[in-house]
């Protein structure tokens, strides 16, 4: 089963414009169920076909892209965010409202993306593969947005399907937080991402 979105699954711009308010209303709740707060300043938004479809539709609308080549480019950029049945994919966002504090914390949090983990009860932690599309940190600071992929082995997936708890966290000394267990609504949403 292919999980990648195709152009035929997207609404034409005019149709999307008419339906946008209703779609946006549905997506707010949908995305909230797929969001995890990891400490006070970091959230992970777990992606799937619906969140990616929404992002692509919004990008096409914002950029007024309607040519087939432009649509194909957007799909090529966003399709890698869709989990493939053996993993979870998330967008990590660091949020500091004060610009000065943000600048300081982004310096202190260099490498945070390599310290993100998930753990299925009874199994070892799974560290995230981060930013496979491009480097998002430099010698001075990290980025406020990172893309994470958590690969599960078949035993982990089977344990989750049988009801095992899921925990998550970040073990960077400058930002160490654990969520144990992950809320049931998110755990249920993530189960749908597995084969």
C-alpha cells in the first residue's frame, strides 16, 4: 500500500477555498490529538497523511500553485513526512515567546534533536533520526523546528498493538523532560500509523 499523497487526492484551489473554513476547523482538533507537549517549551506534532494533505493544501493556497509541476514539487517535499507503517514522524517545535530568551535557548539547546526518544514499555528506547532533509543547526545555535523519525521494530509495534504503554522524552541536560505515559488519545492516533 502506498502512503504517498498523489495530486488526485488534493482539492483544486477554488474548491479548497470554499471548503477551507470547515477543513481548518476539523484539522484543529485532529492535529491537537496528534500533538505532544514535551516540557514547557517543546512540542512534537506527529504527522500522517491527513496532516500532510492539509499542509500541502495550505501551501498550494498560499503560494497560488496550480500547475502540475508545482503541485508535484510540493508533494515531493511533504510526502517524506508521512509515516510508512513502521515508524512515527513528528515535527519538533521549540517555542519561546520572548525573542531574547529564544536566541539564548537556541544556543543552549544545540543538538536537542539527537536527544529525543520514544519507548514502548518493555523495550529499549528509540532515538529519533533527525533532520534527514537538511542540517538545521550550526556552530552557534539549533533551529526552532526539527523533523524527527522514530523507527520501531516489529516487536515494539506488536507490543503497542497489544496495549503496551508508550513514553517519550528528551534527555539533553539543558532540556530534560519525560512524558510517561503518552496520553491515550495520542497513543491511539499513533497506532493507526502502524501496519
